[in-house]
């Protein structure tokens, strides 16, 4: 059985990061041109490969703070805290306004506190962790099945996310949907980068052909 050797592109990635003034994780190397990229051992050669489209710089990732701002706004209102605000005695007019009662009708409002001082038993005894896990994993798997059957995700993304869900990677359905959108966007971006690299290579080949024809014409003269 023949031994297959893998070409290391550590040097090329480091040089490309230096030329393009970014980190090594931002460098994209064309997987179809590994042999040609491995021959580049200088910054000038790496710059030429970047011009030809074999080496590209990935776009910057935007870290949004919208979710943080939304949570901070809720915290200012008293949400997501351990303390439960129990309102005082509510007047009949407010009570009728809340429940939409007509004149002459009354509604009694009773508030019960379930704070830390009222709890009996451990958290696992009050609501077993296994029950929470079963509820969550069934919701996630049901969503994955639904999206796979609707052809919104392929079987590769389905299998990857199924294993991630089994490994407790998603705390709810919203996080899973965000991950699905991110993976689909990465697929589109990867395809676009490959198309862009192919277009650059075709232009570079055409440029080289024109230069060779020009030199050949000069030699004939």
C-alpha cells in the first residue's frame, strides 16, 4: 500500500499572514492548488499567489452586542434576577383595567411567592435534570428532522448538528437555529470564495497567455 504524504503549508500561511497583515486564522489557501502553494517560499511569491487568487484573506467576523443590550434592558426592568417583586394592594380600578372587566364586575388578584425561602428539596428533586434534558433534546431533534425533511439542510449538516445536540452544545432551539444559519452562510461563503479564486486564476492565466503571445511576437520580429 502506497504511503500518501501530506504537504505542510505552515510556512506559506505564516508568510501570507505577514503579507496581508492579519492573523493566520484569517488566511484561506486554495485546497486544489496545494502543490503550487507549497513552492512559494518568499513573501514576493506569496503576494503573487494572492494576486492570482490562490491565497485569500477571510472577511472579518462581526461580534454583535444586540443580545447583550436586550438582556441588559430586561435586567433594568427586574428580569433575570433572584428577587421576585411582589406588588402591593391593587385598587379595583387597576384590576378592572388589567382584566377588561365591565362596570360592576370585580376580579380578585392573589399573588403567591415561590422564592428561595419557600423551596423544599433539591433542584433535582423539584424538577429532575433528566426530564429537562429529555424535553430539550426532543425539541432539538424534532427541529432537525423537520428541517432535513424540508430540504433546508443536507444530511451532512444534519448529522453534525445531531451529534452536537447529543453533546449538549445547544441550550435551546434558538441557538440551534442560529448555528444552522451560520453553517449555511459559511457554505455559501466558501463556495463564493472558491468561485472568486477560480475567476482570479482564469484572469491570471489569460494575462500570462497574453504576455507569452506578446513575447513570442517580439521574437518573431
